């Protein structure tokens, strides 16, 4: 570029004139002049034909997964999902028990953190803020 600038018939007197010459050089170098190492193509043409990096798309079926540690208080724990706080009933007999809540989308497993015992498994119902314990009725 320095050689090209020095060979110009009129040398720039101001920074504006210098910028005009630099812009002209950049345009000729990248868009007008073919390059031997690029098989006689211009650098701009090669650049435009190359694939560009893009962010990876979200995997399909991706759900929000997390593990929470909580303590059962008054027979329930609280869990926030989609900006709403839900209460999940576990049972008063477990008051004070430390649990791990494994949350995968709307599917929730609640496990005793000490023993590993499964205390509750449920699918969160987003229409109800309180998720009561369900009593299984034996088949007659």
C-alpha cells in the first residue's frame, strides 16, 4: 500500500484526501484486481462464496433441565417454572427432609437427598399453582 500511495500522481494534502486514496486502494485490491493465488478471482468474490459461521440452532425437543436442592417445609416444596411459583405437596411426615428435585421440562422427580428414596414423581400441571399429592386407588 505504501508503494501504491507513493506512485500516485497527486499526493494527499489532508487526512480526508488520504482517506479517499486508501478507500480507492482497498476497493481496487479487494474488488477489482484478480489474485494469482485465488485462481484469478478477486478476494471479495472468494470471501462472498465461502460459507459463513452461524450460531448453532437449538436442538429440537430441547427442554430446560435442572437439579435443585430444597428442604420440605409444611409437607411441600416450592418450584419456579416459567416465572410462576408452584407448591408441590410431598407429605408432612417428610418435614425438614432435604430433597433433590430433578426437573426436566414439566417432568419432576423428588428424591430424598440422604437415602435416594423416590418421594414423588409428577408432571407439573401449569394451570394449578398447588400440585397436591394424589392417592392411588387400588383396583378392586
